[in-house]
C-alpha cells in the first residue's frame, strides 16, 4: 500500500527540523531531488538561500523529465539571483547505479535492515522511503534507520 508522499516528506522534514533547529543542513528530500536532477550544491549555497527559495526546492516536484528540467533550471536561476555562481552538474541518479531506485531490494540494504531490526517491504515503499533507508545504510547508522521506522508507515521495528 502506497503512502501519501507529502505525509512522508513532512514527517521527515519535521524530524530533521527538530534535529537541526537552525536549518544548517540540506534536507534529505532536497538531496534526493538534487541526485535525480544531476546537480550538486555546496552547503554554503543552501545556507545562503532565502527561506522562500528553500521552501520551493523542498516542495517542487521532480516526477517527470519536464519537472526535472524545470527544477534544475529554477535552481540555477535561484543560485544566480542570489549571487552564488553555478551549481556542479553530476550524472543524474539512474536505476542501474543508485540503490534506492532499484526494483528489488539490494542485498546490502536487506542485510543492514535486518541488523537494525527493521522490517520493510521494498516493493511497497515510496522512492523517498527507499532513499531514507539507503541513506541510513550509507551512514552505517542502525539507530537512524530505527528512527525512520518509528516515524514512517513504510517501516516496522521488529523489537
């Protein structure tokens, strides 16, 4: 059963806001979108952006080729308007090279999830929930994985 993407995003944003009250880090939803559009920005650039621009980058969709191009163009325009220069272009995330886009749960993710005592069904998770799980794997942080499990309906703690 698919969950409402906005609900998932909002719960993770709330968790991040509580953990980072000054907004010093780039939210995971924006980092996922940057991966999808093939752009890397510096933390200093994110911190320099006005809250309205940050809100736009959090809310804007990247769910089609057109939306991806619009997001990238808008980001470049925002950075230029703010005098931040050019963002670095990187290869966009692809299914064959990005674990959270895989159709089947990668073995390393399943092993980590088991170690973290968290249950999830890969096929029913949203792309963002998969991104969150793979983020916890990259950080090798079972505690973070369990925090996500407690916050999101796509995960269940086995404890």
